[in-house]
């Protein structure tokens, strides 16, 4: 998903500095850099989300069902 966003934003807003006209090679290189950057950022964000969810589930799994229900009600408020 990050790669798609990177490709899309690089296509709309090429960040090539300089006074000369951007060539296909410069645009392709900038698109690659931005695509990889966005993909890495989305991967980190996904890992943080999955890790947090896993931690919450592992902590709450060993408890009683009533405790889990109270925990969920508390979060929903």
C-alpha cells in the first residue's frame, strides 16, 4: 500500500530540483526513492499496530472472561 501511495505522489509532485528540464531517468529515480520510502513507513506503521495488538491480546488472554469484558468496555468509552 505504501508503494502505491509513493508511486502516486511521485507522479503528481516530482521533487526534482534544478533549472534543467527533468528527464525520464531523473523522474524514474525519484519515483523509486519515494516508493521505497513510503513502503518502509507503512511497514513500520503496520508492525507497530500488529505488535500492539499482539501485546494486548497476550496480556489479556490469560485472564478471566469477565476481566476481558470489563477491559473492552473500558476501552470503548
